[in-house]
C-alpha cells in the first residue's frame, strides 16, 4: 500500500497494491499492521464498526463528526464515484477550518484516512455510489454533530451541477463559527 499525506498532512490518501489479470483483481482493503506502519502510528487503530451507504448522483452527506465519542474513519468506494472531503475542526490546529478532498471510486480504489478531529462528508458524482467506511468508535447519536456543507468560512469547492440532495440533518448543519469543535 502507498500512503500519501494530503494538503492537511494528518489526512492521508491510501492506494492499495492491486493485483489484476483477465479474471479480475484482488487487493487487501485493510491490513492492520501495514496500515499502522504506513501511517506511522505507534499502535494500530482499533476499528469497531463498518458502515455502508448507497446514494444516487447529487446526494451530499455531511459534514459529520462526533464530540465526546470521536471517530476516525477509513473511507472507500466499492461502486461508483464520490468527491470525499475532510475538514479540520481542531481549534488548536494551524489548519483549523481548512478542507481537503479527493475523488474516491470503485475504479481507482483509493481510500481516505480521516483522523479524529475532522468533519467528514461526500457528494456522489457518478450515477450511484456505495461507500464503505470503518470507524474507530461506535455511532453515538447524542454525540453526533453536523457542520453546514456550504459554510462560506470553509469554502469547500464541491463538484456540483445544481443544488445537492440533503437530509434534514444536513440541511440544518451549523456554521463552523457556531459549531462545537475539538480543542
């Protein structure tokens, strides 16, 4: 696996080694030892939950995070294509309020490592997309928070053709200036 720091160095883009031939392909989507080594972690991340979503073109999910029970996420796409985003919401960070994004697809097999202290979201840019992501803590609705996907302070350049399709929760996300964030 190859691991590259993004413009915010704590967020990583991971490219697995894919073995392909006329029959198809094979790759390890996760290997605890290799993952910890590639990220330079002293101890492996313990993932406790896998999530799977399916969405149609133009659906935007995010920007989600948990306070009190924070989650790191390892995100990949198994069908279709998304523009995946991480926003630094660690007030003490020199990159507070900045974002990074990458296209993740079934074709490119890239994965994004979103550490604790970041809000996460994506928009579907293919016809449909199925997204899988591992989390380092369980979903805890009482700790879940949402930052507005279109907050001008953050200024995410979403690749949208028109308005996105949003859930009620995402439609009512808070601006970063008003959101509960990490120290």
